[in-house]
C-alpha cells in the first residue's frame, strides 16, 4: 500500500467477532500492494450486541464496503437494501458494498468462490455429468449447493450428522436435492462426479471427516472447503485412493476478489504467489 493522505484512501475491511483469525486483511493487503493502490483494509472486531449500531456507522466512517464473517453473515441481510439472488437464496452475505446514498448492496461471494475454485482446479469437471455428494448442511453447504445447481448438477446428495438440517436444506433448494445417510455413502459415492466436504470436520483442532474411499469412487473429484490445514485428513484419504483432490484455500481467495474489485476498482488475480503467501501464514 502506498502511504498517501489517509482521508483520501479508499477504506474497506472485514467485520466479525472474533476477528483476529481472519485472513482477509492479508489477502486484500497483498492485492493493494501488488496493484500499488492507495487503499486500506481493516479488521473490525464488533461484539454481537454492538453490531447493528456499529454496522450502521461504517458508511459515515468512510468505508466503501466490508466483508462480513462469523457470526454476522445472516443478520447483516437486515441492513441491506439490495440483495443478490445468491445472498437471498443462501440467506447469508459476506460482501457488502455501500452506495453513495448510504444504502448497502449484499452479496454472497462464497458461491462464486466455490465455482471459481472448481473451474481453476478441475477445469474439465462438468456439472451436468452426474451427481454430487455434499457432506454438511450448514451455511457453507448452502453456498456450495447454490453453486452446484447453477452448474446444472442433476442430483445433489446431502449427508449430515443432524438429519433434520439436511432435510431443511433439501426442502429449501428443491427437487434436485436428496438426503442420504452415511450408510448410503459407498453407493452414492460410486456414482458421484464430485464429493465435497462442507462440514467443519478436519479443521485444525477438530477430528477428521472419516470417509471410506474405495477404488469404485476414483472418478470423483474430491473437494474440501476447509483450508486450515491446507490438506485435510479427508483429502489425504481421497488422494491415497487415487482421486483428484482440490484444497479449500482457493475458495477463500476467490471469494475475496469481487469485493476487492467493487471497492478498489481493480479485478485482482488469484495467482500462485497469493496462494503461497496465504498458505505460509497457515503453516
Ligand atoms: P456451520 O454453518 O456451523 O456448519 C457446520 C457443519 O459441520 C454442519 O453441517 C455440522 O453438522 C457439521 N459438523 C460440525 N461438527 C461436526 C461433527 N463433530 N460431526 C459431524 N458433523 C459436524 O459452518 P459453515 O459456515 O457451514 O462452515 C463449515 C466449514 O466450511 C468451516 O470449516 C469453514 O471454515 C469452512 N468454510 C470455508 C470457506 C472457504 O472459503 N474455503 C468458506 C466458508 C466456510 P450439524 O448440522 O449436524 O451440526
């Protein structure tokens, strides 16, 4: 970042609680420096009780937009005048842009982040070629499912610990979705073109997601959106089975790009240097 007159700097940031773990300042900071832009991207820790008041004041404080992370992705929609279809259908937003009149535009760029991850890491994968198995039914699963449906995946099997949440997800997204039990996994895994982990299992400090991969599932591309560690136990097991694997850090990098472009006016590249810079922070 070039140090210029601070008052003229374009100001954006990330809002969450807690916020110290967020990698967004490092990602945006990398791009600000790379493109030599006079902008600032701040980490803004806001306590849940203060959220409505503090969020409403951001525009006045000179922010052009913010990323929003846990635990505010859902409730921030109450503050948005314009909501993209991806944010509306997933019920969550992570990228808010303030208009000149002070109103906010809300988008869920996890959806595009997942789509771009797949396009860059598995360019020959085609949604219409067959079913996909999604492990998990939380907020990230909604973004992944939205993205898969947009890619014309004919059938999405949802496997989740809490079956009622899987049912709710299927009701919400319609007839191409189906709840499956872990016991059904070997069968559906053999027909799948892709198997995606969207649970928080495998994250640093959490137990691994254990899946019995077998040779008959080898044609599936296996994706884990967990990015810390970079290669989860789930991905290692898939790799040992001979599956193509896709790690989750790229989704985090790609979801950041639309906000950066809207706020700072440059379409940033997600390249190997950025990937390596952020990966180094995780190691
Ligand atoms: P969430 O809404 O809290 O959902 C968590 C999911 O994990 C639920 O399906 C939950 O199942 C399941 N789960 C948690 N603990 C479990 C356990 N012990 N056994 C079995 N299932 C368990 O969280 P989220 O926002 O969807 O995020 C999920 C993961 O995705 C996180 O690791 C997050 O960092 C990652 N993520 C990555 C990106 C990226 O850019 N790469 C973007 C978004 C999220 P139940 O329904 O049974 O509780």
